[in-house]
C-alpha cells in the first residue's frame, strides 16, 4: 500500500482505487491476497495504477497456483483469456507462463509466453474500451471449452 507523507511526520494511507476491494478478515483460511485482485474494464486507473495492478497480479501468479483471467462481456458469450504459470499446468513448454484464449467462435488457443508478455497483455486489457473484467482465480476452478 502506498502512503502519503504529512507535515507532522505521520504517514497516511493513500486512497485505494474504488474497484480494488481489500477484505479485513484476520483468519488466513478466509483471505488469500489474490482474492482482492479484480478490476472492471475499462478501468478508471491511471497508467501507473494499471501497471501497479498488473505487477500485483504477477506476484500472485508467481507464488500461488492461480490464474489471471480477462473476460469480455459480449452478447455472444464473450472471450476469456487466462494467464498462468506453466508449472501449474500439464503443458510441456519452455516458457515460464502460458496464455489460454477461449473464444466461442474459434475454440481454445494455447500460447507460451514470457512474464513481460503477460504484464503487457494485462495492461492492454485494463486499457481496453470493451466492457469486461480482470480477476485472479484458483487455477483448479477454471475450466475451458464447454463454458
């Protein structure tokens, strides 16, 4: 969390973006850091805020078996794009991350990618003008194809 300095020397929390909700539950079993990583698209965040959100997502992808998911809200079912660490999948590729794209018209496409490619794609999704949502979900809970 960022802080704003005050003249009296006491640090005050900076205002958090409205679409980043952080739970205040003390019990670790009920709160995982990635639970609060969710953003509406298009976002009202500044370019710096978008980059900070993408970095937070990348940290969680690095440490947990979770996936970042971008879902568009189209009338024909929408498109879902998922990024996750390769080590948490059954895929055998020589890259650290993989992008899975589920388009009802074109099926599922799998593309190996780098951390930099995931960061760039997340930032582009958050700057997109089409309605949608970016969130982080447990990888085991995400299904592709028949949805």
